[in-house]
C-alpha cells in the first residue's frame, strides 16, 4: 500500500470516528438537559405513605380446587383475564381467572425434545389472544398452549447467556442479552474497521419474531464502555445477578441502560426517549451504584438503586418514590392499615401493565398472615379473607395495587 492510500484510509476512519463520537456526545447532551435525576450521594428523607392514599387495594386467594392447583412459587405474569403462576415443586404452570378460579394446568417438565428440563421459572410470556405460552430453554424458546399442547420451537441467536424477554407487540418479543456487552468489552482492544460504527453502541437489546425467533432489529443505545454483566471474583469470571432491564408501561417499555445511568422509554413506535437518570456516573463511584429501572404510575415514579458490593451489612438495594409534579424524592416507607407492622416497597420487580393501567402485586405468606391474624394485626377485607383460609391447605394471598 502506498503512503497516499494509507493516509486516505486513515483520514476516512478518523473522520468517521470523530463524526460518530460527536453524534454520540450530542445524543447524551440532549438526553441530560432537563432530565429528572436521582443523586445517590444524597441521604433522601424517609417518607411514610399509606398505600390506600395512592392506590386502591384488593386481595385475592387462588382457589386450590384440588392438589394440582396448590403451588409453591410465584406469579409469572398477569394478562387481561388471567393470572399465571409457577409451581416450583412440580414444574407446573397454573392458570387462574382474575377471580381466583383454576382454568388450566401446563406441565411438560422432562428431558424430551418437546419438554422443558427445569422446575423453576424466572419468567414466562403468555399471549392470551393466541393462547401461546413462551418458555425459554437454553438457546430456544418453546411454545405451548395453556393446556400443555406443544406448538413450536423458536431458536435464539447463538451465544445467548441469561436473557430477559418480554412481549413487545403481536409480532415480536424484546430480548436483552447481557453477554453481548461482555463480548464487546473483551474484544474492544482489537478494533476492526466495522467496529468504528458499532463500538460505541449497546446492541444487547433486540427484537425477535414470535413466528420463528429470527432477529428483526437491534436497538442502538448509548454505551459507557462498562461491563455490568460479568465480574472478576477470586480470579474467576462470574455473572452478576440479572437486573431489571425491561419494565412494561402504558407507552411501551422502560429499558434501563445501567452503563449510562439512564432509563429510556422504548415507545410503541420504536422511538427511544430518556426518562430519568442517576448521578454521579457509575464509574465515578466505588463501590458502583446502579439505577435499577423505575416504574411510572402517572403521578409517581418508583425507583430502585443497588450498590454492587459484597459487604453483607451494606444496604445494597434502596427504594425511592418521586413526585412528578413537585420533583420531590424520598425513600419509601409504605404501610397498609389492613396489615399493621408490615412495610412494603413498590418497585419494577413486582409490577405489571394491564391496558392503560400500571399495577403492582404482592404475595402475602399465609402462615405469616395467620400469625398476624391471631395477634389482631389484620383488618378490613384482608382479615375477613384470612379467617376463611387454612395455612396448610390453601395458597397464599395476593394483594393487588391499582394506582390512582
């Protein structure tokens, strides 16, 4: 290669890199101007909030009918008409109506080609309109009906590690794959020409087809060159716990980009808009503190932060409430008149979206409820319901929070 060609190529690459960085900086600047933020260095005051003042509260007992519908697990998802629960002891997925009546039971637990080889589920997706139940098994997604009929298998892109998957629309699922960030960080020291275009973007969020699992498109997001998916501990590369990267909301999905301390709204039109951020930057803190997504109820934002520390006595996760009208931020202390002595934290981890409403749910342990009942700490409809239940023969009680 002669010197002129070399200089031309070098000039072109430098130009592309400068333009791309300029655009990236412009995006970040626009994202930060006027954007609400939480400062994790501050000691925000604790605020006691009566749950009934910000939401309507209802209680539900999932009727057992027989032992097949007695479970030990948790709610996996809630749709317009159905509550879906996983039973860790049997590997069953149980479907109940909104009034707690059993509907159907799915159990394909096993090692066959049309079975799932695990009894515990981190999450599933239920498309009620098509009666499609999506269950991720390693690098595949198996699809069943709610009664257990096997339908098909979707093959995910190779190398998937520990993903979060939610339904985006009728045709697609949105996936977050933390391994993509890790691989990008491992390869960043050996850039190729093509890397000048992708090196500064996080493509760990992408859409796949519900029909065949093919990648439809990647979502380009800002990146801060920080890998939060894996860490080095005692000389061994380990994976961090899965954070709450994706939360449903009325306008689409909240995508939490921990690496740049920002939650983005991914709209139904596939637009990307920053919603709230954390300061200071994650790489300015030791130990690091992440913004672990938020949920929006219209009047309030409920925000979670987590300190990435191995100190057992350290309060790693903190829960905040932000008044969107006044901008006031406080640490949550949410109480319930029907359950004296019990404190609740509202977070994206126990939220779901139904129609135009954002809701939360809490599973109340029946044994603890019975003790509280005997100690006269329960009141209202919760007390009435618990009085009718047997802690050894009935399921736990769910509390649903419908925000005003």
